[in-house]
C-alpha cells in the first residue's frame, strides 16, 4: 500500500548546504527536506516551488519530507536517493589502442633489426671469395720460408687461382699453401708461378 502523499510549497532552500523547509498546503509546521530526498535531475530546487512528498522521520526522529516530487518537473526517478555515476567525457577516456600500437611498433623495429643483421651476414658470404679471415698459418713453426707470408701480412683467399692474378711470389706461395683449387703450380714441385714470379725457385 502506497504511503500518503502531501502537498506543499518549498518555503526556503539553502543551496550550499542542501536542505530546506516545506510549508504544507493544509497548514501545520514546516517540514524539513534534505537534498537526498529530491530527484537527481541536475537542476537545483528553488524556493516557492510546489512539491509533493511523503512524510517520514529523519535521523533525529523529527518529521522529514521523503520522496519529494517537484510539480514543475513531475516524477523523474523511482529511487531519487541513488546517484548515478557521471559519464566520462571522450576527452577523459584513456586511449584504448595506444598500448597495442606501441607494442606492434616495437615488434616491427625488432624484426627489421634482425632482418638487417641477417642480410649483412648473407651479403658477406655471398660475395665471391669474401673470406673475412686472413690466411692463417696453422703451424707457425712451418713458416721458416721467408717467402711465405704469415697471417699478419693480410692475404685472403679471394678466389684467385692463376699466376696472372698474383702480384708477387710471396702471394703466390700463400695462395698455394692456404687456398683451394690453385692452378699456380703446374709441375707440382711446390714452387708456384716459376715463370712469372718465383723464377728463382
């Protein structure tokens, strides 16, 4: 059974404190009203408005207006005491895709760096005779021949096989000793390019 509703006029309203007093239309003492008993319609009550209300008891036991309806607005909310959370504006919402975009960017950069490194290594191996290491002498004691260069002299196996491609006897000996598929020692006596560079043996 619904509680009886009373009519009155909002006689006073203290906006900064959120309360006021209603003068009942039928006469009698003014009734206290708190902002929590008014509907949450985002408008402020004004003294002189006509209202209807249910009569109840406040925390101190004194009469208090409950479930107040402002006649100018009509019923707005079945539960006026419940406050709805304010909706966040688009500007205050955090960007949803920022972290995902950043993560994808980092993966792209990492992939590009790995691809570049692999390309550099492949390029060095793909170049003909591009051995990054100089001719190394496995047994330093065997380099008694002063005509055979050591690794510090910087010769590299770069694909040259013929005497016409050599620049000195020392280079021809180094290529014969350390590089495969050499054509510089035709008679197989261990002395390369005897007619061009190492003619003295």
